[in-house]
C-alpha cells in the first residue's frame, strides 16, 4: 500500500520538476477559473490537512489567501499559475504537499524541445556551488561558487527558489536539497529558458571569473556495445545494498536509497543473520539522499537495532475525505484507511482518530539483534521515513549520526495517506496528506530536522574532492577505537 503510493510520489515529483519550464504556446487560464480552483483548494486543504495551522496561524493564512487571490486577477500562463500555487503551498510547511501538472501540461512538455542549464549545483550556506559541469567550457570546475547567473545574483536565485519550494517546517535543509536537485527547471520557470548563460563565479583558488557557457554539443551517435546488467540480488537491488566490508569483516554497510525495498523483511533477516555469523561489530547505515517510503519497512529495520521498546502514532481528523468528487486514488485511500482502522489500535482523542503502533519486547528481533556500534549517515535529502529511521537510530539505538541536518523534522511529518485533489477547471493536482505521523521519542520539539552529532561541511573543497568525507570519518572513528 505505502509502497505503491511512494512510487506514485516519486513519479509525480519527477514529472513536476521537469514540467516547470513552459513556453508561450501553453495553456492560458482566465481569472475566474483560477480563482474558483484556488478557493476550492483553500477550503479542502484546511479541512483535510492535519497540519494546516501547525506552522502558520489564521491571521497569516488570511493574509496569504488575500495575496494569492490578488495574484490571480489577470490571465496567467499554465506555469505561472502553478508558481502562484507553489508559493501559497509553502505556508503549509509540509514537504509531502505538492502540486502536480495536468495531463495537458504534460503533453505540451513532451511536444517540444527544451533548453537546460548546463551544470548541476549544490545549495549550501546561501551559496550555489557547481556539482557537475555539463557545459562546453571545461574550466568550470566542481566546487566553483556561482555568484550570479544572467545578472541574477545567487542570493536572489536562492530566495526565489525558497519562495516556491515546500518543506517540512520550512526547513532550509529540505529547500536546499530539492531546490538544487530541480535547479535547472526552477531556474527556467522563474526566469525563462535560455541557451546561453553568463555566470560570475569564484574558483577554488579564490580568483573571480566570468564565463559564458552553454550546453555541450551532443556527440554523434556511435554504436554502443551491449552491456550486461548486473544481476539483481537480495543484497544488491535498486533501493538497498548490503555488504560485509572486504578486508574488515567486523564492519558492514547497509545503504538504503529509499524504503521501497524488494522483500525488505527477508533482506533484514538475512543481513542481520550474516552480521551475527560474522561477529560484526560495526554497522554503517547510509540514508543519504533517501526520500522515504514504506514506514512499516523502516520500523522493521529499527526492531533489529533498538535498545528499548519504541512506538509511533498516526493521527487523522474524523471528517474523512471532503473532496470526494474531485479526488483521485480513492480506492487506495479507503483501503489503507480501512486497514488502519482494523489493525492500528484506533482511539478517539479530541475529534481525531489516533493510531498507535507499539514495538514491545516481543516485537524486537532478539534472536538476530545487533548490539554493536551503529553509524548513521544522513544529509539534506534524508526525508520522511528516512528521517524517521535517523531519529530512532539516534534516540533509541545509540547510533552516531554523521552528515548534515535531515530534510524531515525530528518529531514527525504529515504523510501516510495522500490522495490527490484534482482542481476542477485547470486539472492540476494537489497531493494532500491526511495523517500526522508522530515520532514518540524523548525529545523536545524544535521544528528542526535530525541534527547529526558530528556535522560535516558542504563547501567547494568537499564537493571537488573525490573522497567520501563522511565515510572516511567513520573509518577513522572505527580504527581509533579498535
């Protein structure tokens, strides 16, 4: 159930990123249809989203509602309308609440060629740093700081991206990661597509430089030798990799790219059995760039590692789905809600339904429980179920967390069951979470992500380095304590 929803989310976020850049041939909307859609959205978002007033009070909502209505008083191109709604949705401060383009927008996008920003970036410390050069100029190095693009300062570009990028609690960590991963399409949407980019930058040696770059010419197609794809195994699959380190059987690495793991329960069982047989003393769990997934699979992992019992809650309003006429994925919504009602230990509290999941001593995997040292790698892309795992590893498993603040808040998020609202006139979709996912941990709420005990920097030097700085640090800690 959650697996299917996660795949749909991944697909739609990818489409959303690639559909921001539109041109003059795209749909134009009249004020009346945009305003009708917006009012419908505002009504049902506040009725259904459990965190609507969590971070933004009614006075602020009334103000942003008026500002948004004012922005819709003239005809707007499809993309411009979505940018208005994107800004409005940032006030929910929920990374799972997203706008998805209409089928008509997708067709427009697929019919034409697109120009693209010829480099990839990292956003950190209010700086834009080149992470990959795709341009015709080989002098543009990884780690180069870009201070301006086509006369737009880096500070202004970051501010404009923050303006339209939703994030849990408005966390800069999430805005940085997803703003950077979708940088090319955000830049085109905000400032228009172009084929030439004049960039002002600071090189690694500190020298300033101005470059005019464009996409690297595509090489003429050549016959490519067929490559044999590696065989997918339980320990080597798209979303998870597990291995005992060569030359050091006392250390193992479990890299989880997303909690959409094939046969997750079997993978964990076999992996922890292997750890026991090899008498492994150190386990590295790599959650960098992990956008989340199946929360049950995430909790199953924690059951092998927690030093104590643990629990978590789901909470939803009693009113249910108020936009049935314009909802998609209704079957998944009602099926998953029925499963929670049956198996979620439901209680009624303050006009809400609370679902409690408790992992007592009988639920912990005693026979294969790992009692060695745990290291957890996270970054600004560790979101949703990944931030859940990082929080529990830190507070329930005694893990040392290394990296950067996670994209998801340490206390929980809004997700679980997320049917789409189809706007009646423009046919865009809004993904609306219906449940609050609460981490039950001995922490003080701070509206922050999971903070590593050991924070590693992101700067020009670390981006340019070929080394894995976080992994090198872990190896140093392991050898110092042997």
